[in-house]
C-alpha cells in the first residue's frame, strides 16, 4: 500500500470508528430506566417545580440540561414535554458528557449524570455522592 493511500485511509478509518462509538452512546435499556425513574409516560406534557426550577416531561429535564443538549426542538418546554424530543435531548446530553466519565460510560454513569450533572459520574465528587440514592433506586427499579 502506498504511503499516500495510508495517509488518507487511516484518518478516515479513525474518524469512522470515533463516529460509530459516539453514535452508540446510551443504550435503549438505560434510557428506558431513566424514563421509568423520572415518571416516563405519566409526565408527558407536564412540568413541575423541583429544587427551585422547572423539570419537564418524561425525563424531567431542566432548562440548563436542555441547553447543554444543544437545544433540540423549538423551545425548552415544548421539547421537553414531548417524548421524542426529550429523548433526543437526553441522548445529546449523554453523548456530550459521557466521554468525560470514561471512554465507554456505563448505565450507572449515565444515570448519575442525568440526576447530578456532567461530573456526577466521577467517584469522589460531591455530585457522585449526591446521586448515590438516585442510582440505588434506579438499580432496584430497573433490575440493574
């Protein structure tokens, strides 16, 4: 194989591998578990006050989370009250912050990030400690 061909093929292969890994992201089963933990279908179309701000929809997403998820949909409330758009927001958030946890985040990492923010998946942080109850409840609820 010529060196020119190698110079062109190797970067493309690496890029394709990275895209495939990033696209994998959170599993459907983990996403369903987050939804179950947050109230899922019972919360479609609803917002409620939680810790001083609104949490909306089946995943109980806050405005800052939605912004970190690259603002899918038309606006915060209309997106997060809908199942499909809020699921898009959760996937985007996890794809954005999951690699900060480890190269292959676990469902525990995703659950903790959903509840406590991007650094909640790092053992030893205050956010990690604060999400232990959430993770333990989810594990029991979903059989993880």
